[in-house]
C-alpha cells in the first residue's frame, strides 16, 4: 500500500519518504515470513535472509548494482537478524541515493565475514563521491543516520567508517548473541 501511495503522491519528497517506510516494513516482514516456515522459529539463516532483503533493495537502488559476498550458513536469532537487516537497508539505500549522482550507475558491495565463533563483520561499501566534507553521521539529524546508530546500539555492535580512498565504507562488528542482559 505504501508503494502505491508513493507512486500516486505527486510530491517527490513525500513519495521518497513513503518508499523508505515501505522498504523498512518489508525488511521486518521478510524476517517474520521466514520464521513462519522455519523449523527453528527462534533462529534464521542470516545469509539467506539478507539475500532476500538485498533482492528487494535492488529496485530501490537501481540502476546501481548490489554485490553480496558471505559465507554459507550463519545462524542468528531472528530479532538480531532484523536489526542487522534494517541497518543494511539504510546503508545500501543511502549509497543508492547519494553515492553516484553524476553517473548512470555504480556498485554497492555488502560483505559478511564470520570473524570467530561468536562475531560477524558486515561491510557496506561504494566507490561513489563519498560523504560531504564535514558530514558526521553520528551527529546527523537525518532519520536514516539516527536509525543506523540506534539499531547498532541495540545490536551491541561497533559501527565504524574505515578510511577508503574512494567512496564510503561502513563496517559493523556485532556478536551473534546478546552480550548484556535486558
């Protein structure tokens, strides 16, 4: 319904906001869909789930191309998978919107690496124009930036921006299971 409202809005800013909301809802919905058919309803395969999330995002970032590299079978609690997918949704959407303004298309790389038995490192990278001079995502008033940092905190993740000569790179290191008690 939000996608239809976005198309009919007649206002590009409103249309974009509705499309972003639809993508966020779809990300959460995919996890619950997978849970409904999973033998182990508490855990899901993170790699399979993220492939589906990224497939949905391909439309939103087109004509940019998403490249996904991950090891097979990373099992994770569903609530943590949803947090991770929402963060990736925001980072990939931002790269799709802002990284390649002067070209027809570009590439966005999403990579997962299992660093040891209990942590995963996620990288979302592009080779676009990079962040504007002086832009600090930690103090940004934009909803996407605030959402990324709030979700990373819930995930007990370390979110960093490693230096890259071209484009933007965000990495997220997070434990597969919650470290602190609620």
